[in-house]
C-alpha cells in the first residue's frame, strides 16, 4: 500500500504520493510546468518510481501509486514520465 496526502490552499491542490523526499541518491523528474498551473516532481530511486509531489495534478495520484506498487524499472521511460501529455495509466 502506498501512502498519500492531499491538501488544498492558496488556489492549489497539493498531493504527495509515496516517499517524495529528494536525497542525493534519488533523481527528480519534472512533469508539467508551474507556469502552466500543473506541476509534478516524480522521484526515482535506482530507476524505480518511489514518490511524487503534485500541484494541481491530483488526478494522477492513483496511476502513480500503481506504478510505485508495481516496482518496474522506468529508466528507459523518463521522457514519457516528464511529458504531461502521457497517460500514466499506460506506463
């Protein structure tokens, strides 16, 4: 089971999925842009998704939790993860 937390404030829907902490041995992949109003930071450890921080992307929480639970190596899919047009349920 993957933990998550959501809150709203200052016009933003904010969500944390899994372990969203950035450490030196983890890689952060950005998804979307703050200027567009939707932004995510996906955290990979050894190629596997371990967590995410989402701003106005809470609709992606379920798909991200499933990806985390699946534990697949996403090293070759980083460009798909960063593309806001990618449907995460297809990863």
